[in-house]
């Protein structure tokens, strides 16, 4: 018997060693040297491509109109430096030197402002040392710390450094915080500040502390807000902020004498579904609250405070007194005599009785005098994207907008007096971090596109005299060998979808039978602007530099293309279908045009892009020859209960309790038995989207005996932040698509288990390729791109 068992084991060993591996789970330890999978030349090129920074302007300009602080600068130990915008000279900011036994632990930090012509600084409150002023000299780059008597927690500082917005300490147990600093939470449900570095760095590398900005954060208890005059020491109480108050925005006038604050207070009811904040937000997302019963509308107010006259106007503007829009952002004119606000229209989603205020669909602007009188209203298609426009006054009458419109984040000029409106920026791409000079009528900003990595530029207000100020990514620019062509597809609904095909430099257009990977951004309510990125989550500069084209076409649910396009993903029961089907249809048209072929098309993305990838290979299992879902939403019901509940409810149009079949059909994990596509999964072990479901998805594909590999990354969250992990993942991604987009007969073209129901295929698609797909049932769901948001 023993000999027979030994023989059986030997035969099994031979069998398993000779079978091709179809499934694998690999865990990558943190701080481990990345495995080298490519050849030497390609490894060097990959390292160069991923040595990418996003330099940006971090402060206003100095009083003499010459100098700003820039961040993400590669030639500084701290990542920060002073940039002279007149001659382009740069002074790196030196590390902050602290004693080895220092318990320096800042609870809060303000913005950086110019303390005088030579020094820029911020106000801190340290858990152990109390109030401090951090000052940096622009000529030496040296940092100094000075104690200041500040028995308050600073939230913001006026542009001229004269006053602070503070929270009093009555509600803060500082002694308890000192006993357990790791558990410190700030009043507006945000953690204690991190340094400006991507990861927490040793304290001797700190340049300055990130502003503990309470904008768009909610109070967890009643808090007393006040203004503290740094010159006189006078404390001026404003009011008590109730718990569950969301500070949408606040703004100082340039001289620090005016202050404005936009807030929502969510008053919880006693009825079912009204006792928790998350319940109110979910009801709003589902259209379950009429405007008169929705605190996100009825409690939306703007407060105005004139600190010189004592003329305080709490609730100077109330949404309920308007036309249904809510106020979200505010800026003061340079003379402090008027202000501009951005109003957002709540979205009316098809099939729902009431509008949703947390997911608006259109923006517009109002100009008001200090007493609240409406002076002018501005509606412009170029500025209509909600949640994605920054603005500031250039002069008492002139305003600069930095807004997302389509695949561009551009600059626009508006004159309140004359009504003149025009585009300032001339290059397609993404403009961000924009500031203005005081006297020379110039803009300083960062710019990038698919072909151009980010650097800092100078431009006149009239759009003339563009000048480049930094060359931090100059070498990267030289090796980024791609070509970009505009593409257009008409989908079965009759709508036109426009985007880009990004190919290796030297490729022809239109292409002839080349490998193409369809990519989608996270979100889904996110922008898709022309952006330079060489990470695996956004591989449109990565894959084309290694011979694989990327198809970049925004699909329904994206910001920047109008309300109808934005709402389409949530309308009725579209989620999990409309963009998934349009993507498959577009790939079918690319095949029909001869650009590619069935065995040469792939799909990838992270977060919602990962969902798009995973759902695509379950809904269209014979469409793609390879897939690489990353940081992926796989279980929608779990996301409702333990993740971003209001967002998934908004997309699904209900809860898992009242729409169980819809949630099941829209969850890739529930449809993993349909997958025929070779699938490479990336997932961080600490991702808020549980890695468990990535393992389950992998295992279900493995059970079907299809090719699947899961790479998990220790200590990583939603997307890969460690450069070594990016380096490893990029190699895996390149090799996976090379292997399975080779054009050999598609391993995804195997028969699919059928259901009684069938799916209708749009006539405009490649019907021949879709024939195997029509037999299965189709029942009724950022990393790098959010690096940059509109200022």
C-alpha cells in the first residue's frame, strides 16, 4: 500500500510540474527590492519614465512680485524650493533640524503666507510645545521656529498674516492627546497633519507642514470658531458650529479684514433612516428627500464677517431663499468690496423623485457686493463642470477661472464690468496650481499633457508671452516617445464619443492591427483630462513607450462633458452597463476599422477603472484578450455596507436590500464564472476595497481553469504609492499584455455558460465578434489622476 501511495504521489508531482500554470497569487513585501523581469535596456527606460514629479506652485507671490514656493521639486532634499519667476533662479529649502529627543507633534498648521518680503511662514500648534511660527528665509532656504502665545487651534491664516481662524480649546482634551498621540483626531474629523512629502519622512527632512485644511470636512462635535488678531491679541468669537456641520469653503479678503464661510449643518431626525449622517446622505443620493426636508439644501448658508466694522452677517445667503441651487465656493475681490460664489445645481437623476445635492450636475457663478446685492450672474458652458473649477480675482473687476472642460483643464478670463469672457490658455492639456502676480499682470502655473510632463510656466493675463520657468522633467520629456491622435466613435445610441489613441512614436495612424488597451479613470465622477502619467494605474505614458497603444475615451459618468453625460451612468438602471457596453462597442469598431484584432485588445484601470475592467470581462467575456483590473471594486453590496455607501447607492439607484438582483448583477465577483479573459489583478493589502474580494475573484476564475494572476502589495492602500512597487507592477503589466495581446488565437474565445435571458448587441458593433457573447445573460457599478484637482 505504501509503495502504491508513493507511486501515486510521484505521478501527481510529474503531472503538476508539467501542467501550465493558470493561476498564481504573489505577495510583494514592502521595502523589498523590486524583482527585475525585463531586459536591461527596458529596465533603464522604465526607471526613467517613472522618475516623474509634478512640480507645482505652493504659495502666493512675494510682496516684491518675484518669488514663490514650489513643491514636488526633485532637486531639493525637502522637495520644496523658492522659485524666482523673473529670472528662473531656484533656492532649495533646507531640512528642518530638530533635536533627537524632540517630541514635536503639530496638531494643526495654517497655509503658508509671506510674513515680510524675505520670509514666508505658517502658524502651527504643537501638542507638546504649543503655538509656533515656522519661518523660511527665501535667500538661504533655512527654516526657523519661534514660540508664540496661542491658546487656540489655528485653522487658517489671512493672506497678509494679520489674523487667524481658530477653534478654542474648550472641547479638546490636550492632556489625553499627549498621553496617546497616535490616536489624535482633529475637530473636523481629519487626522493630524502629515508632512508635504508623499510618505511620512524623518523629521529632519521636513520643509513645512501641510495645511490642516478643514474645508469639506465635518465637525464631530459642537465647536467654537473665532478670529484671533495676531497683532493686538484680540479674540473675536464668530459662533458655535454644531456637530455635523460641513465647512464647504472659507475665504479671507486680501487685507484680512473680511472673512466668509460656507457651511451645511445636517440636523438629524428621529425617524428611520434619519438618525445617522450616512443615512441622510444615502437618502439624498437616492432622491428620497424632498428639497424642503433635505438638510443639505435647507441648511446650506453663507456667512459674511466684516472684522473692521463688526458687521457680522450669519446666514447672509440661504439656499432656501434662492432658486434651488446651493453655494459651494467663494473668493473675495482684491479690494474686499465684493465676492464671487460658485453655485451648484442638484442633479435630477432619471427614475428618482427628488434631486441629489451631494452629486450636483452643473455649476454657475454669482457676483455680489459686500452687503449681498447681486451684481452679475455668469453662466458659461466652459465653466459648468461642478466640483472641478477654481477661481480668484485678478483685480477688483477681473477674475481668472481654472476649469475642466472636456479633456482639458484650462484658464479663462472674465471681466465683471465689461462682461468680456475669453480663454487665456492656448495649449490643450492640464493647467493647475495657478496664481497671479501683484503688479506685472502675469500668471504662474503648472502645465502638462500626454506629451509634456509637468513643469512651471509664466504667462501674461492676455495669454501672450508664455515662458517656461522650470525644467525638472526635461530629461523625461526627451524619452517620452509617443504620438497622440484624436479619435471618434459613434455608439448605438447615436452619441459621439471622442478621445485619443496614444501609440509609440513612429507608429502610423490609422494603425493597422496593433495591440490596444482600453483604459478608464477612477471615480466614476472624476475628470479625464490630458495628463502625463507613467504609473500602472494610469499607464497612457507607460504602455505606449513599450510598444502597446492605449485607447483613452471618456465614457458616461465623467465630469467635464455636461450634465446629461455626467448623470447618464446613474440614470435608471444604467450602472454596470452603459459605459461597459459602450467600451466594448468602441473596441468592436476599432477591430472593424482594422486598427486591431480580437487577439490584441486589452483593458485596464484602477478603482472605478478597475471596476470597468472587471465588469467588462464578465459582461463581455469574449471581447478582451487580456485584462488588468487594479485596486478594484468587486462586491457592490459590501461597498454599500462598509465603504462609500452614498456613492454606490447613487450609482445603483437603491440599496442592496431593495435591489438585491441589481447589486448582484453589477458586482464582478458574482459573475466571475463568466470570465474567459487572462486576468492580472493588482491590489493593496490595506486598500479600503477589501483585498479579500480580489482573492475571491482570482479563485473563482481559477476554478474555471482560466489564466489568472493576483499580485498583492504589503502595506499598500488604494493604488501603489511605493516607487519600488510601481516599478515591479509596471513590469508585470507590460509582460502580461505582451504575452496575451500577441495576436494568437484568443484564449478568451471559449464558449460561455449560457442563461435563459439574452443580451442585445448594438447594431453598430462588430456583430461577428460578438456572436458568442449574445448568448449569455446580462441582467440589470484614483490614484494618480487625483494628484491634481482644480485649485
